[in-house]
């Protein structure tokens, strides 16, 4: 298998997706925060069944962490993740930095209700707002034909739907 293309800028991501679309290819996206495990790889396989190209985002989203949680301790294993994506057949890894996703002056956020109430928000009140905001940004940036999410975090899946 070929190594996935690694892109860390929105401009380059959009250019690559545009090239795939011009070639008539469908694009599936698997949003992640990295530290990929077998569950993530199964999502890549599903994405490859649904589209000719699979892009995987690897972005540790600071807006999902409460002030009492340690963002710096979240595992970051990019080389290992890229090896796993290569072996799974993913075509692109989008690995933006925080300043690429949330540039200076960025002030928009999505505030969700409905399925976000209770459970997780009892302990992490802004968690799902952070999830919804980053997923919306990723969808606007990559404009995938479809996205594949796991069901492990069922409440999160309901919020994203």
C-alpha cells in the first residue's frame, strides 16, 4: 500500500479534494483525534467501501477539553497513525495544527441541545459544543461526500447526526 498524502493546511486539503472530484471520485472522511486503534481502522475500511478516496483527519481538538482536563496528556502518535493508515489503504491524512483550525480572531462556535443534554455534559458542559464546532469546520473544509463515525461514543454520534 502507498503511504497516505499528509496535508496540514486547509488550502492544500481543498486542492486535493478538488482534484479527486474533477477525476470523478467520491470522497469519504473519517474524523479522528489520532491515537488510532482497530476501531478507527474499521471505519477507514467502511469509508473505502463507500467512496474511492478516504481522508482521515487527525486533530486533537482543544475545544473538547474542559479546563480541568489535561489536553497536553492526550496521546499523539503521528508516525504510528500514518503507518496504520497506510496499511488500511487511506489516501490522505489531514493533520492541521490548532492555528490552522482556529486562526487568530476565530470566534464562531456551535451550541447544541437535544441529544447533547445529560450524561457527558453533566461532567463536561462544553464538550459537545467543541465536537460539533470542529466537525462542522472539517466538513466545510473537506466537503466529503460522506463521513464515517464509530458508535462507541453513542451520545456523540447522536449529536453529530
